[in-house]
């Protein structure tokens, strides 16, 4: 499963980079995808749902990422000096943070079953606009209709 998740994460990161490459679409064009974590988390969440998985949006200390099938999936970890794409065992990461062995507090998070419960619906709208209104499901929390 990790290989499939990693493949999806690579595709999402490439798409995210294409959104900011020319500064168009209203996206932040800072290096290392700084400030793009909410968008990346939504895109990974949607791609994993489409692949039949049950991902969760993780809301950390000023950072968003996705958790799926026991893996932390972060396509914007490069903003913290990490790999471009991080797919790690989430339970191990949590234990390392709790024992103070791991100084990556941005991965200390609460998990949400939907984009809206994580309060980042507006990120999905910008992504959809950039994708020319790609098809998606209606939002069950805020009522926004899918395209």
C-alpha cells in the first residue's frame, strides 16, 4: 500500500508545482511549496478517496497533511527541509514526537474525516478552479456543490 500512496503523492506534488510554476491561479509561488500545505493535503485527500481509500486530513500546528492506511502523507514537507514527498508510518512518527526524539512538531495533529471539518473548503475551490472545475463530490459539511 505504501508504494501506491507514494505514487499518488508524487502525482499530486507534480500537479501542485504546475499550479504555482508561473504564479498564476492565485497560488503562492514560494520555493519548497511553503504555504501550500492545505492545498496539497486536499489534493492528496481527494486522490486517495478516488483510489478507494479512507484518508483523513490532519491539522497540525500551522500545517496540514494527510493520513491514510496508517501512513503520514506530506507533499509539502520540503518547506521544513524534509524530503519533497514524505510517506511514513504515522504511529512511529507520533511515538517519536511524544518521546521528544523527533523535533517535527508540525506533524502533531488532529485528524478529520472531511476537508470541511478541517476548515479548508476554500482550498478545494481554488484547486478546482485551477483544474478548470474538475469533477468532485458535493461537500457534506458546508453544502458546497461538486462540479
